[in-house]
């Protein structure tokens, strides 16, 4: 069986670069600089016009943790319904309880709203107390994919757990390795973890085209420049694709 390469993108330009680089599918979000939020329907439609690979849509109503209020739960259900109607190829979502366990009640409602569409449990998994209990719960829920870095900041640091998760998943749930994936670490990750699916942004920093730059005014996070744009690099995706095709 070959390897799956998924690219996380938050712009049309990045989606096109991911496709040209050889990605099998896209995880579509907005605001990747803060870990990703739900994208607009307009962004989804525009990307669908430009690329013909699978698009799984990340749904996250705000920055921060994954412990959602009743209002946030209803917003997420409405978003799922919208993207089902738009023909998305899957959703990427996760919800937790205050005690660090998966919120099974909310997840069941999200899965029901997805109408049989593939569901990825995103890196909320990495914030759960017990990864093995959560894996078994994901299996029981019928979740198709778990995106994880092995409960570490990077997948390289999380390799031991990733290896165990792949073994325990037994092919029932796809373990999608993320968090620092690029061509340089793929051979080691593939050998150590035996995972068959990898998730990367392949992002590079680009200078804004703005020539006039207002000083002393920040539109968001003060430490992040308004004049730095992150985009997926076709070259970085292609390098990763070549490694996976060689393995």
C-alpha cells in the first residue's frame, strides 16, 4: 500500500501548490498561523474550482482549547451541515471535556451531522489524558483518521507513541502523522512508526507586497507581522512526495 500525503492549507494559492506538489488531499482551514480555524464557504468553493483532489475541512470555531460551549457546539453542527451540502470529502474536528477526555456526546452529534462523510479527529487527540483509551473510543465512534504528533510538539519527539498507535489501530483507523513533517524526517518516521499517512503544511514565509507599512499599529497578535504571509511551498510538498514514492 502506498503512502498518503495530506497538506494543510488556508488559501487558494496554497491549495494549488499542494496539488502541484503531489498531495493526495487537502485539509482546508483559515488562520493557520494560530493553528487553524473553520474556513469560509467561499474559500472552499474557490479551491474546489481550482483543484481536483480531496478536501477535508477543519472545523474549529475559535483559537484555544477544544472544550466547547453549547453555542459553539451548535455553530460546529451548522458548519458541518454546510460543508456536507457543498460536497466536502470529510471533516476534521475534535471536542474535549474539562477532565481531558474526549467529549463523546458532542463527537457523536458531529458524526451524525456528517452523514457518513469521513471524520478526522484532529490534534485535540494530542491533548487527551490517555491516548490509548481515546484511540479505542475513536474506533467505536467510526472515526476514519486521527491526526497526531504522538502527544508531543513534534512528530519526531512523539515517534514512540506514534509507533504504538499504529500497532494498536490495526488498520481500523488511519494514524495521520503531523507536527513537523517534511522530506528530511519522512524516512525515519516511516521506518520507526510504520505509519502510512502524513500531514504537512509545507509552509514558507513570504514578504507582503505592501510598500507602505504603518508603524506602531498591530491588527492581531503583536508578535506576528502583518507583512509576513505564510504559503505552502510546491517545492517542499514535491520533495516530501518524492521521498514517500521512493519508500
